[in-house]
C-alpha cells in the first residue's frame, strides 16, 4: 500500500472521498471497481474512530423491526450474506441467545417469536453462501432450563425460556475496513491516511466544488487535488467538513450518539453471544471475544465537538450498572474493566429525538440544491450496509455526471486476500503447511490476513525475533513490521490497535510496547526519542479513564 502524497503524479480524479472509515473505504472500493479514478483522504488512521468503536457484529438489525423498518432489515440481512461471501475470513455466523421474561414486554416469548419468524423470512437467501460452512439456520426456542445450561448468567427470576438465533461476528473491524482500502488500491485507487482536507476548491462563481486542499500531516505539506465529484464521508465530522465550503450547512441535520464498550475477563460460555433487555428497556449484550468478554453498548446523545470526545468513567459505570442488573451474579466492578473504547454514531434526524430509537438508515445528500454542486454528503448508515451504501452513492455519481460508469460488481468479488471458498479447509491446510508455527498463530493469522498471511510468516522466518508471541491470542512481532512496511501504519497506536490485536484487550504493558516500537523503528525512521514518545502516547491512550 503506497501512500498518496503531494509528490504523487496524479492531481486530478473522477471522485474524491473524504473520510477513511468503513463508509469511505467501501465507496472508494466501489468507485475503483467500476473504473473510476478515485482518491481517499483520512485525517487520522483508517477506521480509527466510529468504525473501530463497533460491537464487532454484522447483523440484520432485529430490533429495527419494532420501528417497522422492514426495508432496512431486509437490506441488512442481504448485505450480511454478501459480506460473508466477499470477506469470509472476517465474517462468521454466531449464535445469539435472547432470554424471555414475564415482566418484560420487549422480551415476551410470543412477540419475539413473531419477530424472529419475520427475521428468518426476510433472510430467505441466507443459505446462498459461497462457503457452505457460512450458512445460517433459522431460529429455535429453548426452555428456561436449557437456556440456563447454555448460559448460566441469565437472570433466573421470571425466566420463561430463550430464543436462539444467528447473526454474524466481524472479528477485526479495522482490518476489514483496511481490506476495503487495499482492495480499492488494487483496482487503481489512491489513498492517504493522516491527510486532512482543509478546504474546497471552487469555480469562479463559488457554486461548484472542483476539488480539495489537503494538509499532509506526516510531511507537513499542503497540496491541491482536483476532482469531478467530492464525497463527504466523514462520519461524525460531516458537518465540520461541509462548514468549510463557505460555512454553509443547508440540508444537513447532524446528531451524534455515544456508544461505548468494555472488555473484561471471560464471564460467559464461549458457545454464544448473550443479549438482554436492561431495566431501562434497552438492549445490552455479552460477546465472547478473544478469550474475554466484550460488553456493550450505550446509546446516549453527545452534544460536543467530535474532536473532544472521550470515554468517561461515568459512561463506563452506567454500562456496568445496566449489565449487572440484566444478568445473574456478574457483579462487575470498575476494577474488572481491562479495556474500554467508544465512538460517536452519526444519526439521520428524521424519526425521533431519542437516539436509541433513531433510525440507522443512511442518507445521500446532493448539495446542488444548496448551491454547492458536485459535492455530496453521506450521513448515517452502519457497518452491515456499507457496501450497498457505496453502490448507491456511485449510482448517484453516474446520474449526475457524464462519467461512463458500469453497473456494480462488488457483491460478486472477493476482497483482496479473501478469495477463500472454504474457510475451515483453508485453515486446516494452512496449519499443516506451517508446522514450524503454533496452530493457534497460523489460524489467527489466516483469519485476519486471509491468503496474504504467508508474507507475515516469511518475515518471522527471516528473523527469529519476529516470531515471538505478543499474547496468548496468536499475535506475533512480525505483524508489526508487516504493518509498517506494507499497510501504511504510521504510529505505534496504528500498529497495536488497528493492524494487529496486540492492544485490543487493553494495555499489553510497557515491555511489549517497547518491543513493538523498537521492531518498527528502522522502517518508520524513528530515533530513540521518537520510540519513547510513541510508547508514552500509546500508554496514555490505553489508560482506563479515572474521571
């Protein structure tokens, strides 16, 4: 992956994408696969904000049925299957256990039964997976006794049974987003992280956007890039980006909600995700993840500037209290939190002022009607529907320009590194082919790198020090070097959080951070002072908030 800079020869594109989260990454990929010249700019690292702060799920949105958003649910279920197909190493079916209680209307077994039956019907094509091992079965109903055998943490009082249904886990969201960026670049797209769009290039009348000005934060240089259409995909920052175009915000109504997650030691059985309705009437869940438990999530309004957002102790304590009240015998304390993360969800202001019940629909706003032609803003959306959103955006580009754009092909193409027809067979072959590494490491690398994992193992073979395990989950030091050389990683944070899993369970400790920083120092041009600075900054960023 070669980073686009001011020295790059190309200065004019068909499409400029602002924002490198999953929406921007998917749109860049969609544009590139349809023959467009596209460049993507991200002011930080790819997928470091909202897209990274996910619940690690690719789901149909069962709870959206209560809002009668049948079209959104059907779209989500179809896209769930497509992501299983085009990214089989990242997306896996996972059972979900949802308990029923006499005292809760939202968990009434008959109402849930109706909802899940409709969910199954709307997912009528869920069996059409390229990998037969990815097929998702219909839901089943369990007795209270059987439900407690599956997950003993269920609250017993008033329990009448449980429903067992399937959605999908996204085992490494940041790497799946990176796979979209890498796939886009394979088809000719250009991209740069740490490249902040600072303004728009306008025609003489000030009515048509003709490109953007960019500040390269790595080399501290400014440059201009021309484009036929500019797409604002900055997530919670879309209104800030739009404000740069003469300060105009017509047609944009941005609200944001906070969602946080915490990670603790293993609290549940590994056999399923567990969901429940909190005393406040909201959903919470416990997800078995990398030998630990991922707990989420909140959904509270956020009023400040997105640059100022931080997870607070109060948000963590509120989540802990809600989860403790929803399950039996957990007694989670603040000291049990090993890692926390949060992000802001951009919401479309259409249905309600209450963020939890707000629609997760997306909108594509053409600013021609606001006097800013050739600029479009993408609002809302979610991980699951990102590919289809991208398809619709490029269809809109085709409608408003003379660019010869063919129909979409993205639902029929594997992402880069994901051409794997049978994931289980692929992992078995990989383990047998690499007996000099532990099976857990080979399986883990096979999942997060797909068909490209051999390149990481080869680095480790060339330097035995790079074969050193970083944790019990399978990460090795060679991944850090690979990230610095081939995946546009710029900082230690990029490496330990967004390219590898070294810090995704919390701070791995000073020694591990020092080893990783020293391993990549030569490739990234760091002296000892910069190594120490990177370690200190990462240590601070990984701290659990105390206020």
